């Protein structure tokens, strides 16, 4: 399954200066627990913001750059087909983890969304999530946290 996973502020922000503009430990824990044992696909800006391969996951950097240098074991994918051709064993699912251009590139392939709603505005953010990516999906489950954060699992409607 191809899953989009994103944390979005109240004003739609997902990034500022190439990084997450907040720190919510519960969100980071959820992200780690959810993506461990799977493939994570990220754009080069997200890759640079993380700064290292995420442990216990197959790390794929989705980029047009021919000059990006990554450590051994990290895969560079220059187009969607490179990602789709990856052997799924022993990895389970493919998680699209950002940024905005990578979510857009996989728009029509994402089968499920995991959306963390961050309960703040980020007025000086420079990267925003295109909410139209969630069109055709509906909330099936939600986890609410004491700090106001909510994580929603979204799937296409049941016919």
C-alpha cells in the first residue's frame, strides 16, 4: 500500500526554512512507530532536513538531481516508476513523507492518508500542504492527544 503521511498546522503549513516548524514528541513517536519496517520516500529538501537515513526503514530520496550524494543503502529515485519497481520484500508499505512536491508527484497513487493536525498556526512558514490532495478521502479513525494534536486515518469512501 502507498500511504501519505503528513503533519499540518492549522494554517496548512508543513515546513519553514527546510524543517518542521514545531516539535511534538507524540507526533514524532507516532511517525517512527508507523513507518518503521517500511519504505519511506522523501524529496531532497526533506532528506536534507532529516540529515541521515531513518533507521529500520528503507530510505528513498525522490529527486531530479543527478548530483545528490547519499550514504550507502539510501536509494535515489528519479521518477515514480523507480519507486514502484522497488522490491517490496521485506518492507511492507511505501510511505510518502514529504515534502510538498513529493506529495504532489504521488497524488494519484496514494491509497491512504495519515494526517496529523498540529494545533498551531505558523505565520512565517514557507511550505504548505495542498489540501486538495485529500479530496476523495474520508476520515475513518482519529486519535486525539492532550496537547490538541489529532491524527486522522483517511481512506477513500466505501462504495
